[in-house]
């Protein structure tokens, strides 16, 4: 399964020759440099940066490469042995958006939790930022977004429990502002949408377009925003978005997180990434993604990983039983899991 995609800076090499077709040498390789930028809201330093122990020293390229698997499309493979607990790489989002329940408790740009005394400091159009830097960086989408009244659109999403249209809205603002291309997400693998699902998105699409039109966004700027474009982007976001769940730093955070989980709103937001989007699923993963402070993701090894071995993450709650996992993966992601754990029905 594939998620992510924008514009690379620095080296991005594609090795076309077909190599030996075994798990240690994927037949098609994408090798990333130590950093790249995107045209997305959090444009900046690379999504593939490793921590460096020496300040000012360039970080080494991540020990991974992207190649084709035998049965799951593209995947991520280790280029060397990776030790358990090692930080494999970090990742900044292509596009992100806070959940509607978190609009006034996290930074509107980086999704960092706000302290009570921070909330009045950096405000713009009834949203808050954790710093002046985040407020400045948000201008690539917020200058367009704040021209419109989003109350009807947000109320519709809230009423129907929708979160992905919020990501489409922010992405559309990036396109309108000229900060991103309308085809930037085409590299993502799309979900298969039934005719019934396609008909259901008609209302949210019309709300989005009419909100922009009511804000006097001119017709030329909205030329890309067709139902076909909306449906295509939504199909890609549905299968590639990550729920951003910040690590709990205190007992109060733990209680708040538990309460939010009961209300099915444990995430502070959702985001689309480049490198993490290439990771395939496994119910017994050897890598995982965490968010220590904000929307910037960190991918770490859960166990020792040998050179040539595929790195896999778990898309769902791995503690669920076999039937529950299969149901959620089939309905939510469109595939039947055949990992070793599922093959033994554990």
C-alpha cells in the first residue's frame, strides 16, 4: 500500500534495471537522500532526516530503499542491519489538519498540544498556533482558507463523522494559493470507491466548492476543483491518511487521551506523509510510527531488522483478534491480510 508524494529536493534516484527477484534485492528501487522538501503546508526540512548526535553535522541518509514486493506493491526495505529501537527516519506531512474536536486545543499548523496560557498568544481567524513560526508557515494555505466561512462545511463533517474532507479542503487551499500542484497526490495509491460511496461525496464536494465561490475565489483558480478531482483525491487520502496520536507526556494527558478514545476521537488530527506512505501492513510489525510532540512523525524499529528485509507497520490496533483485524482491514483498506500472524488465525 502506498501513501504520500510531493516534490523532492536533493537526490532522488530511480534504479530501473531488474535485479535478482528475491526479498533481499527488490526488482525496482527508489533511493532517497537524507532530506527533501515538499510544497505542502509543512514545507521545510526533509522527511527522511535521521537524528545526528553532533550539531551542525549533516544527517546520514535513512537506511532504507523503496522497491516492489512480490504481492503487496511497493514496500520499504532495509539497506543495512537496523537495531531494535533505532530511529529509522522522521517525516513531515504533505498535508495535515486537526480533528474538529481539537481545533482549539492544538496548533492549527503542527498539531502540537497548546497550554492554556498559550492559546491567546497566536490567534488568527479563531484558530491558534503554538508559535509565531507556525503562524507564519501556515500562510501558504491559511491566507486562502480564512477568506471563507467554513461553519457549514465543518458542521456537515461533524454531523456525519467525516475527517478526510478536511484534508481535501486544506489541500485545495494549497493548490489555489499556488503552493502545490493539483496533481501532487497522484503518486498515492487510491482506495476503490463503490458507486454508492461516490454518490455520497456529492454533498461534501458541493459544500466545498460553494464555500470557495462564496469567498469570491475566482473561477479560474477553481478550475481544478471538479467532482472527479475531489473524488480522486479523497480516494487517495482515505487509504493513505495517518491518525496523529501524540505521545502522552503527563498523567493529565493520559486521562485526556483515554477520555477522547472513549469518544472515538483519540487523534489530534490526520496527515499524509511521503516515506511512511510506502510502508506495507503487518499485524506483527517490525517498525512503528510515533508522534512525540507534533505532526512530525518518527519511524522506529521494534526489533532487529536485517539488510534486505522489508519494514512493515501495523495500520490498526494490533491487539484485536483475527476476525476483527480482517474486517477492519478489508472494509477500511480494501485488502485481506495474509501476514504470518493472520495465516495462523492468531
